[in-house]
């Protein structure tokens, strides 16, 4: 026959009668642990929470799926927006700089200042029917911080509509100073980029992007053969 302890419980260590709400036995100072009822409630709440998340995710994914009735695709309804008077759209004109025109890209000013051609030297010549083309630029740093320039990554070029890359052989042959390096705040740097082009080339288009992390910050230059 069970003893009616009322508001008392038995310490599971020293077997003394203690208060039912006691977390620590006042006789032996042992922790009594969390009541099983509390543990059970916690497990139930956790279970309900997990299932709530699963159900919510399932509903969210179902909203994104297209509807089908008897394997026939039902178009997703599109909200109808009342028509209003259209506002004329003006497309931004792309500015292309030519010789001696300056483009401000962020805090870097870039100016195409000239070009030269040659057929290389005794040790380094371009391919048949081609020439080395050297295009001169001046960069001015108008900011308060140094700016680093890597031309082989910053310049994209096309010759008469055909994409081309810079020529390392041309730079080795010509003895021209390149533009790569750091431009100190408030200073400028002049140098060349070089390409191997057909002898009868007519036009070169260049896109210069000094900040490779911001492709929207760029300038275009057009060189027309004189």
C-alpha cells in the first residue's frame, strides 16, 4: 500500500522526506533532477515544433510549384496591374572616348594619348601579315588612396570587331613602359598596352575596367587608324 506523502517526496539518495518541489535535498545536498513530467512536456513541445516547420516548408514549396489537373498543366495566375499612362523611356547613350578624350572612372582619369606600330625586332617579330600595335594611355589618380592597375585583366579589346588579347611578345620587343603598377594618390602614370594586329587593321575598341569587383564601372575607347 502506497504512503500518501502529500506535498512530500522521497530523496532518491538518502531516502529522506523532502518537499516535492525541492531541486536539491536539504539533508544530503544531492540534486534531485528534472521531474519526468517536465521532461515529457519538453519532448512533446519539441516534436510539435519540428512538425510545424516541416509542414510550413511543404506549404511554401507547394506554392512555388506549377499546378496540374489530370496531368494537364494549369498556368499560374498572373496578377493584373491596372494600365496607367506610359512614361517615355530614354535609353542612356553609351559614351565612347576617342584620342585625347578623358574618361573619369570612379576616381581614376584615363586618357588615350597616342599609338605606334612596328614589325618587331630581329629576335621577336609578329606573325605573317601582322604588326605590333602600341596604344598609349595616361592614368591620373584623383583620390586620396593609391590605385593598383593590372592592364592584362582590366582591358578587353577587339580589332575590327574580332576579340583579341594583349601581346606579351610585343611588350618584350618594343621596350615600351607598361601601365601596370600602383598609381599613388594625386599622381599620374603614362605607359602602353600592346596588341598583335593585322597590317590592314582599321579600328580598335577598348573597354577599361579598373575595379574588377565592379564591372559597371568602366569606360570605352575607340582608336581609328589614321
